C-alpha cells in the first residue's frame, strides 16, 4: 500500500467516530435524509435478496440518471440478478425513487470510512460494482477489490483539477485506478488522464448520451396544454441565477404573445425567481404552489422536481439554460444536456457555454439540430423564425432526434464489456 493511501485510511479510521454527529448536523441542515442517515454509515435500510447482486453507483442526479438505461438492460437481460443503485445526494435519491423500476433497490452510499465501508460490503456482498464518472473513493474501492469484487469505472470523466490532485500521489493513483477491471472513459481527454494515472482503457462510452426520452405524466400534459391554449410555448430548461430574467427580457421583444415556461435547474429557487418577476411587473404563476397558467399568465415558473420531460413536451422551442454564465459575468456553468429536448424532437437554442457537453453540442450544431447564440439578446432572431415556421421547426426537431439516436449507440459497447464481468446466470 502506498504511504498516501495508508495515511488516508488511518486518518479516516481516526475520524470515523465523528461521522454520526456530522451526518446528524447535515440532516438538520436538510442535506441528509434523517430517516435514512444510517445508510451513510453502512447500516442497510433493506434486506439483501438471495442470489447474485449487481451494484451501480453514481454520486448525484446526472450520474445516477445516466445509469437508468444500464439498470433497464440488467432488468431485461439478466432478471436473475438483484440490482442495487447507490447515490450520495437527497435530490438523486428522490428522483431515483420515482424512476427506478420495481424491484431495484436504492441506498445512500456509505461515507468513505473503513467501518462504514465494511458494514456496507458485508451486507450487500456485490458480485459486480459499476462506478460512473469520477467517484474514486479509496477505502470503498480498495475494500471491494480486496474481496474479489469485479469493478468497472464507466462513463469516466476526470477533470483537470482531479487529475492534478491525483498527480501529487502517483502511487495511490496507480493503486486506486488499477483496482478497476474495466475502464471506459467519456472522452479522449479523460482517457489520457486516466492512462497518466496508470489505468488501462477498454473503450469509450458516455452514458449521458444514452437513454430514452424523459418521462412525463400524460394527464398533467393534457391539463397544461388545455390551460395554455393556442399560444406558442417556449421552455427555458435548467436555468441558473440571472438567466431567467435575461431570457424573459430578450423574448419580450417578440411581437407574438407566447407562454414562457421557466424550469430552474434548482427548483428551490422558485421564490427568488418569483420575486424578480414580480419586481419587473410580469404576470406569472408558480407550479410549486399548485397554480396553473391561464389566459393572463405570461410566465409559468415550473419550480418542481422531476417534471422536465413534461414541460419539454409542451415546448415549440427550447432554450437550454446553464449556457449563458460567461455572458452574464459569472463563472460558466458548462451547459446542460441538449439531448434531452433532442430525444423528443424539439428544436433548441443554447448559449455559448457548453464545456460539459462540447462534443454533443458540436455534433447537434453540425447536424443543424441545435442553434447556438452568443447572448440572450440574440434569442429572438432564432426563436421567432421557428415559431413562425412550424414546418422548419419540425424539420429541425427531426434532425435533433436522429442525432440523439446516433449519439446513444455507446450503451451496446458498455453492455458487451459488462457481460464479461457478470456472474453466470443462475438456473
């Protein structure tokens, strides 16, 4: 064991007695589920079913949702296996509670301390562990490897900051990254960084490019569609602070009256958005308060969780949030997944910030399936022609749907790789 890993293990063992207090404090701050906080200490919230179990892990919303197509594949191709999904945030747990198929177990991931890790692995006894993106917890990975659990790191994304951090401890990096039996990064840049850490690459896959269209409530769609009426709908999806007002003011320049739906990336910002809209005299309604749009509503603030699929289906045009940070003088947010409207055949517009989705953004732009503008002020020049020419909007949406389908082909490569690590089918 490298000196750095030995020191890390010793330090986490010494600090572990403080974990219950820290977790209780986080629960009081609303950062942990007080009913399930013991899961973070490795104390299981559910019994382990008999037979082989596959464990899939992602830390937050984006990572865990990207695992859903993999979960579906396991359920269809290997129904003999129990599937356990772990995550680390309240929001991810809430969304997974809605989206995971019946019979799939969700647990909060244990803190990376020796006792919690041992309790977790003693209970669940996984036959395979699949980590998504960049969750490299040394105690958890090392303990699973020591028990002979095959491990895969998939859709791996190693940022420059992460790579620089591990470069300070090259021996520890080689040990941790070498614990994985298969590694499939998202892109060439991450692959190069993983190889520099001592890892072997088994191909590329980006799980965020795979998956079905976001789900929706059909009855809610019918009710909202009737409430909006014949007005065209523009949805500003996954917006951040400052973007909502910038988009609202830009689209004020359109001559046609539309229904603008704002879907903030963080729904708890609904009150903040309402204050800004009220200050500027806009007529709006908040979904979190049970309000529906009516003939007098200019803006509908969709400040609820897990309903983006509903609002995207209502859209005639989608404006992607998280893409105007640099224009607004903020640190760039890096954009959000433009495949979400593309899978539904919706024409979309994004701002210049797309570092988190550069490859996808470039592919959609090249296919004339996504328009990129320099600032919110440029939105009317793109949105108005699409609203005025439904045939052109449909054609752009069709191109987006085809490009999204092409982008999602990596799931098959991943499945072929994971099958090599799976236990034999039980009879």
